[in-house]
């Protein structure tokens, strides 16, 4: 009986919140407030699809330009598996990557991918860095409080 009363109180309490929540309309919503002084995000790309690569680069730029985060956001972009193609000199991403790097984005390639796929580093852009493993970077950054983004 006590449990039944508890459930009744919880249900009544939750349903009484609905009118308060309904007062905020979509037109009034402004999004979350950036109340911290600093934010960190690790984006990763693990596929060669040009549309996915372009979207990832655009997403990073959009985050950097978000007025709530402007000047507060630290970003790293790590590529592994098929994502390494983003850093190939023969592909059309150099200008976008350099623009992001100029905004402070760390650009990194997975050394495991380079080794396992026998990639000649001379075919990759010279301005990128290397991490021992892409997954290791995700694990370490995530445990260091970075938000992990995989568009």
C-alpha cells in the first residue's frame, strides 16, 4: 500500500509539471547557456565518404562560430580508418583544414591506420599531427572531460 501511495504521489507530481513546461514555446527557446569559461570537443572521422568529411568540417566550424562558444572552445579532429583520406594531399580539403587549424583546431591522424594501411606520410598534408591510436585518443580525451562528437 505504501508503494502505491508513493507511485500516486510521483505520478501526480510529474503530471503537475507539464503545464509549467508547456509555458516555454519553441519560438521562445534560445538553447543552452554556455556558463563555463572553457569547453573541449574531440571530433572524429573514421570513414572516407566525402559528404561525411565535409559535414564534419562544417560542424566544427559551426561550433567554433557559435556565439555562445566563440573564444571558449578547444577542438581536436582525429582521423582513423577510412577517415585518413581527409588528410590526403590529392583530396580537396586542404583549405578547409588550414582554416580550422588557424582557428586553433588540432588535426591528428592515427599512426595505427598509417602503419596498417601502408600509407606513405608524404601523401598526407604536412601540417597534421599524429597520435598513436585514434581510439586511444578518444578514450583519453573522453576521460579528461572532452565531449566526443562523431557527426
